[in-house]
């Protein structure tokens, strides 16, 4: 048969084949041609072998991947998929076959292979599952439990709530659904943007997949077949955000060696019995350095990811796919085949990880707002802290029923407390959700073309608390020097918009960072400055200054904070900034900082509007850096009245090859808040570039 591949003006691939299997193969092949280097990096990360070409800086991840048994879990999940759902397993294999075919063409296109001295490796049937698991294993933020342990140890249990918010280690999103009652067409519109670390190439791939069974456009995860998170079939559309659920547990283990060589290990269980734990040793190869030995231990709770058979604490990780041998891939084909929200609903009943809030709408007026995934039922202690493996009552006792609500005229999901509150511990502040709802309520009628204004809104509601310490009510004005008073007056007159060109936003960000640094230096909080000797991969959750930066609003608002005079701290921070202040706009320092596996060519990255609590969520790390490593990894608007009135954009482009025409051609649109049209009309696409592949 012949597979048709069209490229639109942005180089986005539109694939058409005679069957779902051939289409999966074409998707894999096209992804490998466009993103061979990205696929190679993700394959190695899933296996825990990335240090072999990235060097010592990748050892920490590889050690974690090995100890958490990511590759082994992917293998088990694929074997279970073959037993439970052979159709989906065959579809995944077809995608993998396509990847292996395409790497021969895609590898030579990517200069990184020559730079790293690497050739593309072969994908196995379970590799897409490994890529999915490696991408999402830290999504629920289980290392936050290590942070809470430290807070309790140093400050007491009552201090945990001071820092209870999402932070730099957490992925979030905006999403909203406007029913037909509030649109110009009488049919629903869905919009939003996932917030992740910005990577080059991007973490989402714009793609169009069609065969006799379905015709779907959406955002795929490179290395995974189908369209999981954001899709439009022409009849029904769906989108997700992080539910902020807690579904992974950490157990403090008691281990002891067995035998004279202690090559075997036993773990103490809640019944007081010692049981043999699986143990073996692996070796991580390191480019330019000595290989590293990794001890891999797994108890009845799960793999040990901290410590082991030697000195110091040992902590195991229990996560659902390791228990159930299911990563939710059985949801992927039903999503592609969906024609109404009931189909999407049933598909998401099969979803496993990560746990997401879902919104969906169809052309008949059906609406859906629910949570999807697997969250274990267990004790409250499991959800919040590291628990003792030898204590009774710490076991998992089934799975939570996923919450859902009826949709009125408008539904908003932005990682806030609400629909998924019973499933989580730490959520985003309500500012993004409240602002989106306020904007949607500001007019009676919306069209798809209106939604870009919501994506790029820069109002920063969380600034109010800090600014409140500078006005007359805070008593700070009398303490300021003339230079400080000028900055104070500028801030109090500021419109609280984090626009790239705003000098006042630049002043606010500088003062905020100075406040964060001063609070981190306060003796009462500085006791948390030195994290325990945990693996490096967990440090983003354990660093004091970022924790204070993201919890700053609460720390400045709480009635009492260990006797710290917050107004004095804020005023002192203003004085810090006033000394030698050279006026600058927010975008001068708040610049895009995408992650690359290899440094490659240097780019003059653009200045960005937005901030962590803005709808335009481009996150700096207050007190550490103004650079934005995280932000909207894509933007989308799904129109249920006419799919070709839908809109989208990604931070960089469709092609993963540096220097290619479509490598960074969407960046100017993304920076300016402009959306590109979604084109699904095959007659229009036929007028562009076409590739044929005969199989």
C-alpha cells in the first residue's frame, strides 16, 4: 500500500494510510526522520544509559532509572499488554518498526550524533512504554515527601503547610472549556497550554493521523504512538492538565545482609518477618570517565531509590505501573476512534499514568470534565510523608474512584484545588484558574480566534501580598531611602502585568528575588539550607531558596513566621535593589532557556512575558534565576464547530534538526502569542509538499 505524507506551511506532518497499523508505522517513521536525536536521547533515558554519551552530568538520572527499574517496568507492562490487549500491542510494535526504519534517514540529518560519537540504536517493542514512563515518573512529585520530612525534622509538623504549593519540579497546565451556550457558533471550544520544561526539540509533536477508522489531529509525545493528551477527531476533542494527584509512595526500609558476603538482602515487613529482597548490581557507563556501579534492590514495597545495603537510610518507591503492569496504553486507540464524549470517557477509564484532569466536548453538545488515572487508597501518612515499611496499615487497599463534575457554561482546570482535591496534597495557587474564569466571564460570547488573548494574559495576582508590605498599611514606606522610595512608588503604581517590556515588572522581579534570598538567610529558615545526602535527581524538591520562592506569597501572608518582620524584609530588599539599580525591562532577564541534551549552537533567546502565577506561565525561579526553563510546551484551541478553525503553536518548530527550515520557525509566533491555523482539509494539504511511501 501507499502511505501519503503531506507537510503544511509549518512542516507539520499529515499522514494518511489504509489501516491503523500502517498509520502507526508511518507515524514512527516520520517521527524518526524529524526527531532522530530526540528519540535516541529518550530511549537512553528510559534505559538508564544516557551517561554513556552525555557524560558525568547524566549519571544521576541513569542511577535513578536503574534503581527505579524503569526499563524493566516497561518490559513487564508491554508483556502484560500483549496478554490483555494484543491489538494495541501490535499497534505499538508497528510504530516501533516505523521508528527503526526512519532512523536510517533521520540519523544522518541530526548533527548531534556525530558530535556525540553515537549511531542510532534499535528500538524494542517496549521502548515507547519506557519513554512514557521516564517522561512521567517524577510528574507527581513524590520527592516532595522528602522535603516534608526535612521540614518536620527541622521546624516541626506545623511548618509543612508554609511551603505547600506547586514548585519548579512540578508540571502544570491551563485548560478551559466554553460550552456552545457561550460561543458564536453554538458549539464548544476547548483551549489551553501544558506547562513543562521547554526542551529542544519540543516535548510535543504537532501531527495529523488519518486512516479509514479515524482522522485525528493533535499533539503527540515523540516516541509514543497515537495522540494521548490533546486531540481533535472532527467529532470530539479532548485536553488534559496535571491533576496534582499523589499516587506514589516512599517507604523507609530496614535492610540487612544475608550470608558472609552480604550479597543477598532481606527487608523487614509489617508482620515482623524478614523477607528476601531482589538484589543485583548494574554498571553505568560514563563518557569520558569511569563507569559507576549501581546496586539495585527491590523489596515487596518497590525498588529502593535511596540508599541500599550499606550505611544510611534506605527508601523504596512504590508506583502504580510497577504494581499493576499497566501504563494505560489501552486508552490510546479508543481515543483515536472516539466520536463523542462518551467514547472519550470510556477510553480514559483505561488511563493509568500520569493522573490527569480531562475536558472533552463533541459536536452534538456533549461535555466532559473528570479525572483519569490510578490513585491508590492508603493511609494519610502515605500521601504526605515517608512511612515505615515495617508498620502495619501502610499497604495499598485498592484504587480511588475518579472524580467527575457536570459542566456548566464554562469549566476551568489549572492545577488548582477543586475536582482532584481528594487525590492530592499540594496544588497550584488559585490565581491562574481564577484569572481564566474572570477573563471568560468578561464577555457573553467567544470564538476560537478570541482565545489567544487568554493564553498570553500576564496579570500577576500573587504580587499583591508583597506590594502590600510596601504601602502605608505595611508601615514600610517610612523606612526607605530616597532611592528606595522611588522604586516603592514605581511598584505601587504598577499595573501588575509581567510584560516583557515592562520596567516595573523588572523592578518587581528583582525585589521579589531579593526578598527570597533574605528570607532564605533568616536563621529560622536557614536550617533547611543544607539538604540531606539524597540522590542528586531529587535536589530540585529539596533546595531551600526555590522552595521559598514558590511559596513566597504564603510566607509573606501567614500571620506569624518565626518572629520574622516581613515588612522589614521587603523594605530591605527594596534597598538591596535600589543600590546601583540600572533600569531594565522584565524581558531583559526573563529569557527563554530551553534544555538541550548537548549544548550545540548558541541562540540569542528571546525575552518573555509572563510568570509562574500568570496565565502566561513562563516560570523563573525567584531568588535563583530570571531565566525561564519552563513554560507553555504548546498552545491549542479546539473548535467543535469547524476543526479547521482550530489553532495551535509550539515553542520552536516541527523539525528537530538544528538549522532546518522548520526547526524554530514557530518561535516568533509563540513569543508574541500568535497561533497558527490547524489544517486538516486533505484537498488543501495536497497543494503542498507530499511524500509517498510504498510498503
